[in-house]
């Protein structure tokens, strides 16, 4: 198995090209997404072996319903994950792990997610985020000390970022790490909440603010990452949270009271912590996307079996078109979600590419798909869908979390829009520094607009898409052209106020997500046709592509048009009235 060197895991938005940022400029960077990054034969064989051994073990050992009921995993399940080698799947071989590529790791993430989402959180909180910082940014000494235990599963890792007062706004954290006078250690104090794996963790990656005295005597508090031994004195755990879903996953508050952290356990330099957190979450999101896509496939599979066997009005319910509609749309969207996470994992494996917006797009699309698919599957199952005897209600509960953690989908939408606008600014120089920090310092958008106002953007095109998809490719290229024009017009109209205009940001992000997913489908389906040897042989894939792309482009068109024509003022008025009065909607006449 190839070990991806550390550097290619870094999205490095300041340095590397990004497909989605290019889209906002009206560009199609085909070289980034074509050809589709399928696994080579050797990797496929290794992956199949891992999948098969996991499936055989899980069939014997993982009782998802029981774990949901008990609110915890049997010890044998956690132990088994270690024995299978899964806890070290993406830890480099040099430290006892398997060194899986991002594509292999994401595929296994998906397999575990489809088997049991809570177990997947155990796996992901450990490796995708818990010890990922050590893998990416640790010194040789830190890697040697911590990673072998993590790889064996004997040391479980957890990621401590969220606090009572700082969730989405992670920079607002108050946990502090005060250096000792002799510089030998830090004293860590603060409370982290919602920490997955907290109950059995042996090591935490903790983010805290270090006070640094500036030349002028003022003190700045800089976010810094630490590797913390979970057994250090001064650490206390709260009770397990009682949750809606993923109940077996252990989630707790972790309190640090003057915990002594040796200076050699600081990760990177003082002040690098926030960048590290973003980078860890960037790659972590991809696993969530694969887990969600696979979860959608699994629960719809159960619904398919039921729809074939359950008869009403003298026929299987699967023969009714309203039921078929749910099956077909979920199939096309699962095809798209799979195409997108795999393509993005390919970008991670390739290195030298900024994939931060693509992982966000994959996570948003797949998490919302998994929740919709679980709901549709439950609906197909009718009354039994609502029963605890069957898997549907648990799937609805379990899939819901993916829209919330590792960046809520609202925050990720704002991130996509603002990061992409930042790229426009950088590219067009006129915006200079203003776009460098889009959340806080927008100033020069007006000059960008003045310079570009009358410029017509030349229309891009695809050259690497199979001719069978010409029509779809043309519609995506047109959409990219229109989005770039929409961005320009939007900046002309709103100037720097765009920072506060989340109605607009959400539309930009939604259009960009649909465009990225559509291009992923073009890339994958081109590859599928070539692999199958003919267009006819790839009919199942082409059907999915020809359903997904037009629907995605219709949504994108609506979003771009609504940048200009919308009800935003009215929406704001309604929301503000409701927030002010505490009454959602005008009372019904019967209540007056
Ligand atoms: C089961 C579970 C496991 C978790 N595991 C971990 C873990 O292992 N480690 C860890 O550090 N954290 C973990 N978390 C925390 C999780 O990442 C946070 O809950 C999440 O980041 C949101 O933060 P919050 O709950 O404070 O919501 P808030 O930030 O208060 O957000 C509330 C709502 O407001 C929206 N919102 C906030 N700001 C904006 C804005 N600027 N624009 C528009 N909308 C906005 C949000 O999208 C959300 O809908 C976990 C949470 C849960 C529920």
C-alpha cells in the first residue's frame, strides 16, 4: 500500500490551484479533475481484502441495534477494530500503521459508516481528526511516541476544539495554555465539550490560547495545538451525553484544570493551532462524505428489498412510480456523491492541489443526501419504518449529526463562498489585501468591480468529457460561465456588503456545490464508459449522470438567477420580526 507523504495532504489554499475557486472565475481546470482517479489493480486488491475481512468480522461482532440501545460499544468491538488494523489505516507504515491512500481510507470510512455510524465516529474521531494533527504536523519524536499506540488501537485519540462559548466560532475559545517561567511546560486550563471518544481516549489533540507579549507590551492570545496525555493529573470527564443518534459513540465534556503539558508536546509553533485545526478538519470532512454516501446506499438497499417484497393494491409497492421516483433520485445522487468524494480523495493523493472547498462540498452534499435518503427509505417502509424493530428510524437519527459536526453545513457554505471570492480578489489584484481576510477586512471590492464591470467573460468548455455526455458538459460549462458573471454582477451591486449577505453566499455555495458534483459525475462517467468499452455497456452510469446533471444545473441556474432577483429583503423582514417578537408567523384567525 502506498504511503502518502505528509505534504500532499495539505490543502494549502495560499499556494495550490483549486478547481472550485477557478469556477468562480469562469475557468474549468480540467487537468485537476480528469482523468478520474480510479484505484490501480494492486490498491483495489488490497482494499478488497480489508473490506472483506471487516465485513466478515462485523457480521459476527457488530450489532448496531444493540449498541444503539446500550449507548456503548462492547469492549470486544473496540478491540476488534484495533486487531483488524483499522485504527492505524491512514497512519504511515513507519509508525505501525497501514499508510492507506486517501481513496482507500475514505472507502473504508464509507464501509464502516454503512455498517454502523457510531462505530464510524469512533474510527473517524480517532484517525481523521484525533491523531491526524500528529501525523501531519508532529515532530519525529512526537510521532514515535504517540503514533504506534494509535495505530494499534491501544491508544485511542480524540480532538478537543469545541467549547461552551465557541462552536462554529472556534477562534473565540477561552481555554488557555500558560507557559511556565522556565519554559519547560504549559499549564492548560479550560473546558472542551462534545468530545467524541473522550471516555476511552489515551491522547487528546487540544487547542488552547497561549498568551504572547508583543514588542509594545500588549498581550496577544494565540491559538496553539497540544498533544495531551489523557491520563495527566487535572483532567476530568463529564458523563456521556445522551444523544439523538450515534448513541454508542462516547461523547463527553473534558475539563482541564492546570494540566501540565511538557513543551515537547506542543504541536508546531505557538499561533499555528487554528491553521492546523482547519487543515485537520479539511481532510476529516472527506471521510464523513464517504461515510454518508455509503450510508445512503445501505439504507436505500434495505428499502429496495422491502419495496420489492411488500405488496399493496395487488402489486409490489416498488412498481408504483412515486416510490420509483424516490429510488431513482437517491440512486443518481448517491452516484454523484460517490463520484465527488472519490475524485476529491484523488486530489488529496495527488498532492499540490488545494482541495479545501471540494471536501466541504462533498461533506455538505453527502450529509444532506444521507439524511434525505434515510427519510425516504423510512417513508418507503411505511409504518414499519417508524418501528424500532427495523433499521430506518435509527438511520434517520444516526445520519443527522453529519450536518452538524466537523463544520456545520451553514458555516461550510459561507466558507465556500467567501474563500472563492477571496480567490477572485487575489487573481484580480485590484482587490489586493482586502480579500485576504474576507470575514473581517473587505475594502477594495469596489475597485474590482469598476475594473471588471464591462468585461465580458469568455465562455469555457470541456475537452476531456466523453462525447456521449456532450450535452451535459455544455450545460455545466454554460453554468460556470454564468456563475462567474453572477459573481461579478453581485460584487458590482453589493460591494463589500457581500460579507454580510449570507442569502447570497448560500446561493453561490449551492451553485458551486452542484457544479463540482456535476463535473465529478462527468469525470467518473467518462471513465466508466472507457472502462466498460462502449456507451451501451455503461448505461446504468449514464442514466445516473443524465438524471443528476440536468437537475443539478437547474438548481444552480435558479441560485445564480436569485443572486439578482430574490426576496431577500422580505425574508430578512420576516425573520427579524419573528426574532424581535418571539412569534414565528402571524397568528391564525382562530387565535385572535
Ligand atoms: C455528537 C457530537 C460529536 C462531536 N464531536 C466533537 C469532537 O470530537 N471534537 C470537537 O471539538 N467538537 C465536536 N463536536 C462539536 C461540533 O463540532 C459543534 O457542535 C459544531 O461545530 C457546531 O458548534 P455549536 O454546537 O456550538 O453550534 P453553534 O456554533 O452555536 O451554531 C448553532 C447554529 O448557528 C449556525 N451558525 C453559527 N455561526 C453562524 C454564522 N456565522 N453564519 C450562519 N450560521 C451560523 C450554525 O450553523 C448552527 O446551525 C461534536 C458535536 C456533536 C453533537
